[in-house]
């Protein structure tokens, strides 16, 4: 049977490949199903009902509701259906047509009407809100139990019943509004904000909205969280929101407040924005008045607000726009501009794009609630883009090439941001795919631009730069940092994109451009011929350079190095090529580790939990714990490390062979070997030094031959950078101090003007914030005296401009009565006669008022300084430091050479299990190598681990009476650790039972150094041992040691109920007055030797410098005795 045509079986068969593609035919639709009109039952009735509702809303009709009388009891907190106000636009019960659901481009008519109503109400409630804030600031809130009314003219009252949300409850409040006082104004007078512009059914406490605004400024938008939390809080306090069904008590509403609170929060923010704008306009007007006054009266002898350097003749005196000054006074509050770019420029900024902030197409648009203060208009950005497209169609102009085009092309190819057509976000879902930001050097955002193209095009950065320069003086110089700045700079050089006033930054370039025409006209024929000859010579040299680079890969001969051993040349070229590869691999590895560190929050912060001290790699730069993804990433990066280490070892082998073949007469400096550890390689400057492959003429320069000279050069460069940074910090400090004075003067003037009395509270709050800056901003470059002088000048200038002093406002505080019982009186007050006094005599001054419960808790024997029992217990006892040996010390007669145990073992990782009150210690191979090396520096693992081994070794002698603390216990005191941490770290030693404490101490600065102290409770002495016999560092350490003794004694007394042993007169003495150590690496061994002497019942060790090698072997044997 033949297959039917048009089916899969009708296709020809094939023995290779995939065969012919087959597509299923399109199925025809049934006309009876697709072209028959279906009438949905009830649709016409529903349509007519919706039309009638729409007509009622347009004619402002509402269903009658019973009015609440004044004497009637408050209604129950129930609502008909939902708590949404009639003016809100978030209706969820009506079904919308597909056309209405899909159209998000323009707001609906209801949205526009609601927006217009709110914008008409907001200006009318500013004055009631400011009056309420002025009346309640610094006072307890008042609870209104009676109906709210504010009519004074006897108008006809309109009764309204509203549900009001407070911090601790919700309640139904009756409001009596009239023609002279509208309902929103009356609510604001009482501290309530309506959730709708007209006929609201719910109001929210202004204090609750202010608290949410403060929370939003510190966190994020969380209307759902606030509404849910309020509802849960109300329910726990017995306030349930229910619905009324058929005259009976209905069910509990699950989410009754979200939409209403959302409306209240949004329009309360609009109210705040209007108030802030009006206050800012007042201050701005006063700023201009102050500035005009200063420009008129200022002279060189009055440096109150200006400080012109002696060399300011070459600068231009002007100022930046106020919008920039208010955003970052440190950068833009200066008065002198024109600092050359070679010296750092006047202002430093940075630009970059972020494609993680996007805007959905479906979100549509809404009425403008806020005027964008940071975002530049889209029209301005598009105009810049059109101008760039026009200039790109023209031929490029001649420009001076500072960086080769090949390098810029490679940079452009390696950065995705340089490709303006590369799509970084889908354009099908988003209309704005990202944000371009321009920030100052203090990470303060200045301006933004929405990115509405697939990639990061140049028009955004150019538009931001132009917008910035429009607010700067004409002579201001700006240093812009951009990840693809080289590509943008080349475009600006090739095409006339920026205006000449912006792109023309260098004075030297302007002089050359102006004199070029004159030079060309007056040039002689000899000069032109010489220039042509120089150009030909330059071309020949370039050709020779290319030939020289081509010959570098020849290993058998090097014609330029005649007379030098060919084997030496071959090894030199191999080392040169190998170091280039090592540098590339090492830098790539460093970037990978840094990027991984940034993803987990920085160095030493893993994605998972932090490792315990016993499981942490002590000598690594990172923790080897974290999530699975983090571990896999670390392993993937670590796989490249063996190849890099192999290349470094091979390069070091080349350096060794070059040193053997080196002839000093060749004049070629030898390369330096590289460290074999990545941590040391990162900080080694020789990694970035090229291998010298050509002989130097004459003597080798000292900077090339001597590493100390190179270190000195780096130190000089660092000093220059520090001086430049100090200059910049000084300018910024002057700008901040100057801005503080001018801003305070403007605010003081605004407060003194009578027409600004309605905004006096807002202005006073601004003045208080400036007063806080006066306390926080002083620094060595701008001292407190400078800020105090600015404050005095501001007071004087504002008084002279206003003609009247600042109005004195009294804030009456309610009296607080404190009833103190006779038990709470101290012994000094117990002798006073207890007589009946009037209630008015109990009224205390607000500065002297305290709560009754606090007064009753004060003990009768409290000291005059106000210390409680806990403070008195934790008070550190004074320790008298006497730099002399208090007794004849008992010398330990140990002989480490003869007492050396004979142990055979292999070098491997060893674990000492928990015993004798010590935790488990892990001796890594690196720890053993530190002991085996004659110049090895001991770390904390060696000190703590060897101290535990010595304790177990001499346990039968005197060690049982000693408690050896860890090297990490004293830093816990210095960083104010909690008691439970100290107890967890030290309880293993049973220190409360031991009369002797041994505390090893590490001093990290200026160089790492180990010391040890012995605390003896029987004689109340602290014996100090330092192999270098330094006295000055002990003054600070003794205070920390005394604090540690006090804290540990107090903790043991509280937890175990034993008496404290730290009371009494303590003294600190050295155990050795002369230095025992003459090198910089045996301090840890001397500490362990002193610990050995104390554990053996002596006061000081008898070991000397020559015994340190045997003592190292002694400690190695103790480690080898630990089973593998």
C-alpha cells in the first residue's frame, strides 16, 4: 500500500545523514467552534452594573451610611468588605478586559484623577503638619479620646468615622470637619495622616509614618513587612480586625492594612519632599545673600571663608554649582580652580555602567511623584548620541598619539563595555537595561543616566561629563576614571565630540595650538630640511627595532653581544622569555584570587562558617572552609599553581647558572630569583622587573645593580605620593570647613528672618545636624579651633544681615515626679528628717531628673564617682612597675645537650591529642621546618604547642602548679572580648587553682617579638622576661596583664562561687636586666626556655646564645615523640 502524500512515510529513505526534514501539516480549524458567537450568561447584567458604578463615581455619589454622633459609643473595629479607601486605585475584585490588562504604557484616568486630588491636598496640609511637629517635639504624645474638631467659626460640622492606626493599637475615631477646616487638615493637626485625599476611611499615625521613613532610610522599602507586623502586633494585644456580614460579627481579615499604609507612606513622603524643597529654597536664597555679602566685604585680611594660597595668581576664582557643593563639599566647595592635570587636577571622578538595575516594559509609567534630582533627562542623552553619530561620519582629525592604536584595540577587544552594540540585557522585557553612574572620589553619586541601548555606548559617559562641566567653573580641571577610558579618550581625540571648553584642558596644549600657525609661517628652509632628515632617521630606527625584536628568538648566536659567552647569552634569553610568562601567569592568578575574595566578602571570610582555631590553616591568607561552590572554585584555581611553581623553580635554576657563568666585564646585570610562595611573590617588586639582555655602556647604574637603591627610590616615590595626598586632604579639609561656615551662616540667617517662622522647626533641625558635624569633622588638617571660628563668624554675619538676634523659643517640658522610698536613700541622706512635703517640692529640674527604679537600685555605699558594684568589681588594680629584680633568682640548671632525648622519626604532620588540660595541637611540616632552621622564626603554633609538650614533660616536677595561658588570651582583653569567650579559652587550665600563671605575649610592632610574663599570686608579683631587656613596651603590656588577671578572677568567682585572689597591692619586676639575645630570630626560643625554667620550679633559665641550636633540637625531639 502506497503511503498517503504529505505524511512522514511518504518521504524517501536514506542510508546516511539525518534525512529530509518533515513538518507536520497545519490542522484546519472547525468553523463551528471558531465562528459561532457564544453568549455568556450574566455578562450583560454585570456590564450594566459596572457602567452604573462608573457613572456614580464620576458624579461623586456615595451610598448613605449612618453618621456617628458625639455621645454614641465608638463602633467596633469592623469594616464592610475590605479596608481600602474609596479613592485608592488598587481594586482587585473587578475583572478587566484583556486589552486593559495588556496596556501598561499610559496611566488610567483614575490614576490621574487620584494624583491630581493628592497634589491639590498636599499644599493645604503643610502648615498643619509643621504646627503639629512644633507642638509635639520633645514632648510625650497625646492620646485623643474625644471626637476631633477644630472649627472656631461655628460652621456646620460633618461627622466622619475613621479607623486610626497607632504604634500599639488601632481605634475608631470620630472626626468633625467643616468648611473652614478640611478633614485632612484636621487629621494632621491631631497627628494622623489620611490614606486618601477625600473621604478616607483610615488614617495612620504621623509618628508611625515618621518611624517607617527613618527605617526606610536605613534599610529598604518594606510596606508588606510593616503591615504584617502591625497586624500581628495588634492581634497579640487583643485588637482583631474583622468584617461584618449580614449584621453579625464576621471573619478575621488576613491583610487589612497593606494598601492603606502603602498610600499613606507614599503621600507622606510627598509631603516631606514638599517641605524639604521649600526649606531648601529658603536656605538657597539665604546662601546667595551671604555670598553677596562676603564678596562685597571680603578682603585678604579676613580668612574666615576663603584661604587663597600665595601662588593663586595662576588660578581662577569662582565656585561650583550649589547642587554639587551640597552633594560633596569636600570636592566642590573650593574657590580656586585651575590645578594642572600633571599635578593631579582639581576634581577626581569615576564613571561606570551597571546592568543589574533594569526597568520592565510591563511596569509602564505613572504620574511624576518626584522630580529626578540625580538622573539627567533622556532627551539630553539622545542629543549627545545623535551628535556622536554625525561626527563619526566625518573623517577623523589629526591628533597626537600617546598610546599605540594596537594597545587600545586590544583593550577594546578585551572589555565588553567597549562594545556598544553588545547586548547585556534582553530588550524584549526591559526598556531601561541599566544605569550609568558618575561619582566623586568619595563614592558619593553625582549624576545618573538610564541606559536604554543593548550595550554601554559612549553617549552616556559623554553626556554625564558634559552635564558635570555645566556645573563647574570654566577653568576647572577634572580627572575622569573609566574602565575603557583609553577608548573614550581616543574617540574624543579623533572626533570633535566635546565642546572645546571641555576638551581643552591643558594650558600647554592651548599654547602649542595657538603658536603652530606662526611657527609654520616663520620656519626657514634649513629648519624644514632638518625636520625631514629627523623623520627619515626616525623611520630607519623603527625598522632596526623591528629587526632587533625579530632576532631575539635566535638562541645560537646574538650578533649584538660579541665577546660574551654564548651559553650565558642563551641562558639569559631563556630566563627573559620565562620571566615574561611567569609574570603573566602570576598576575592572572592574583586577579583570580582577588575576585574570589571579593565574592565572599574579602580576605579571610569564607562563604560558610568561620573555621575553628584548631581546624584553621594558620599560615595561609584564606580560610579553607566554605560552601561547595567556593571549594570547587578554589580547587580549580589551585590546579594552575603547580605549573607556576615549576616555572619559578626553573627560572631560579637559570639565575643560579647565570651566576656561575657571569663575567662582570660584560656589563649585564644579573636577574634576581623569585620567591616560591605566592604570598611572598605578590609583594615582591622584582616580579615586574624585566631581565636585562643588553650590555650597559659604562658603569652599571646603582639603581640597576643595588637592590637597596631601588628600595630607596620606591621610598622616595611613596613619600611624594604621601605629600600629594596630604595636599589633597588639606584642600578637602579646607573645603569642608569653609562649607560648614557658609551653610551654618545661611541657616542662621533663615531662622532669624520672620517670614520663615512656619519652617523654624525644620531649619532648627538642619542647624542641629550641622552642630553634629562640628563635633565629628575636625581633624589635624582642620582643627576644632577652625570650626569654632567658622561658627562664631556665622553667628556674627547672620545677626548683622538679619538685624535681629535669633528668636528664643522655649519648649515647656512636663514635670516628672520621682517618688523615692526610704530604702533607696543612701547613708548620707538617711540622717535627713522624713517630713511631708508638697507635691511641688518633688518636681526636679529636667537635668537632674532620674527614674525611680534607677534611684532605688543605687546601693547605699556607692562611691562619689558613680561606680556601681559591677564597675567596681571590674576596676583594674594599679600595678607598680619597678625596674629591678626583686629577689635573687633561682637559676635553672638544665643541660639540653646531655638531656637530649634520642628519638627517630620522619618529618610528617603530627597531631597531639587533648591531654593535661591542653586542646589538640597540630604540628604541620612548616612548624617543624621553623624549628629545624637555625634562623627560623617561631609562630603561635610553635609557641603554644611546644609549651604544652614542655608542660607534660615536666609535670612531675613543678608544672602541676602552673597554668599556661595561650598567646591569644591577651589580645582578647585588648579587643574587649566577652566573658564567655574568655572562659571558654581559659577554663581548660583550671587557673583558679594554680598559684602561677604563664602568659606568652607577642608584640606585632614595630617588628614581631616574643616575650613572656609570670604571674605569682602568693607574692602578688608579675615577673617580666624579655630577651632584649626592653623597658618601654612593658608599660602598656602591664596594664593589659593586670586587666586580664582581674577579668579572669572575676569570671571564676561568678561561675564557681570562689573568693577572688586578685585583690591587694601588685608590683611588676623584670627577671633579667641585660639582653640575652643578639639576633632577630631567637626570641621565641628564649620564651620557651624561660617557660621551661618556670615549669621546673626555677626563676630564670641558664641557657646562653650558644645553647639555642641544641634547644631547637630538644624541641624537635619532643615533637618527633608524637606518634604519626
